[in-house]
C-alpha cells in the first residue's frame, strides 16, 4: 500500500513564514487557500448553544442533509434525495470515499495538470493511476472534452474541478456538457469537485450533476461557507451507489463532528454575510488583476472563481519554490510554488491566494511592486 506521495511545498513556505513572524517580521499569508474570515455569526451562535446543551455523540444530521438537498434545488434547479448525501469531514475524505467506492486498484483516472495536489496524491495512495493531462493557457488551464475523447485507452474515471485550484478558472457550461457526453459514451466515471461553488465573479459555476446525473460530486463548508477548520463537507452519489461510500465512511471515519454539523446548518442561511466575503474577494481580485501586469506578470488567466491567481514567472525563474521563499524573506508575502500543482511546468508558476482582507492585498502589492521592479518587472 505504500505509495510515493509528493510533499505539499506550500506548507514549507508557510512554516518559513511562521518562523519569520516569530522573529518579528510582518507576514501576509497568500500561500493557502483558506478564508481569513471565521464561520458566520449565526453558525457561531448555534455552536455556543450546542456546547452548553448537548452531549454530542456520533451523529449525521438529517436536517443538514435535507438542507443540502434543498441547496441543489435552489442553486441548480436539481432534485436530489437527501439519502444520496453523505456528510464527511471536509472535501478531502469525500474525495477519498468517491475514489475508493468508484474504482478498482490499477484503474486509470484522468485529471488536469495543473491541479490540486491531493488529487494526484490520493489517487496514488489508493493504487489508482493518475493520468495527468497538460492544460495550458489556450483552454484557461481546464480539461476539455476533446482531450478526454482523445485518451487511448479511455480512463476509468476523471476528476473535474470547476472553479479550479490553482487557477480559479471555470469550465463553461457547454464544455461541461460536452465532457459529460464524452464520459457517457466512453463509460468514464466522473468525480466532480465543486468546493469553490459560490465563489464566482463572472458567471455562476454549473454543477456537473446538471449534465451527468450519475456523477459523484464533492463539496465542502471550507471555502464559501468559511468553515475550513470545522472539517465538514459532503459526497453526493447516485442513489444506487450511495450505500457504498456510506459503508466505507462508517468504518473509516464514523461521522463528522456534531458541533460542525449544527453550525453548518445555520451557515447555509447566512447568505448576506457570506456574499459579503465574496464582495471582498471580488475587490481583491480586481486589485490583483490591475497590479500584476505592472509587475511584469502578464501571463495570467483571470480567475472566474475561487480566490487564486496562477501566474507564469518563466521570465524570472524555473525554481518556483526558491522564488517563493526569497519573495517571502524579502517582502513578508507568502505565496504557493507552482510545483505543488504541476510537477512538469510548475517550476515557473506561482499561486497567489487573495482570500485575505483587502487591506492585506493592498499592503502585499505595495511591498512586492518594488521587488518585482528590481527584477525587471
Ligand atoms: C480543489 C480542492 N478540493 C478539496 C480541498 C479540500 O478541502 P477540505 O478538505 O477542507 O474540504 C481543497 C482545499 O484547499 C481544494 O482546494
């Protein structure tokens, strides 16, 4: 079972950031994709009440599953039976359960490169074979139906991410439909990671479920709902498949935290507060997109969603990890090296996360502008 798992280098950058902070440096954390805001006020109020009144045993909230089912109706116009929803400790175990329940060891599973580092690593840990498809600026770093149709032999599965990490780009509706069509024809099982839904600046993201009713869909309270540390997410499976991941979950993880489930139910109705965060990210995105070309970072795909900018720094380095560390030491601005997301091209990319306050984005830009200028930006 032992697999070779690649390290997450952004964690190394983050450790360095904390070391520098302990020595008195002022650090702006743009290396991780997590909201700097806490859980919505209504969720916190519920959590305080539950702490004082409940024993909190093993539990999967029927109310929360029903509320998530309603979310699919409200957001995408889809009818989903609550029994198809499995509550998990975040999207990470939902991904694991989706892969374990849908594939056999040795199955090939396609995914975009660049992509979220855990896709490749989780596939490898399960004895599945990642088939990374290089996706460049021409497709805004997203996987296309044509690329999937051209894979020979057809893979057993594909992981779709829209909006994507590290690019924030969204796969357009027609392309999602075309991907679903190719997968239907070629019997490719779809796992769709929809963790950044709710965070879009151009057009709302569509769920893969609209086009592929048998897709396995994962989602989480970590991003839009601003509850990363509460460790809660879900896996949505077709009705005839749902018992399989549920059986695994009850053996591997039992249930997710009760406290988080109570709080999340309230968070799902905290739309004004949560949309307020999106308004902050929208402003941060504008500031970054205005500033980066002036720094010489012109090769960027403007993100449609999430809170990332994937920037090509080929004119400056092919060692993105050393670059991020130097940038951090000199300016206190922590970023993620591209090698985490793309083992082939990632040496000349970095990822900025703008899930911080607007004041921090302004300060980060003020600090990095002369730094890039000194390097010919
Ligand atoms: C694309 C993507 N999927 C899944 C996750 C895992 O999220 P969590 O386990 O916190 O729900 C992340 C975290 O950054 C992510 O970026």
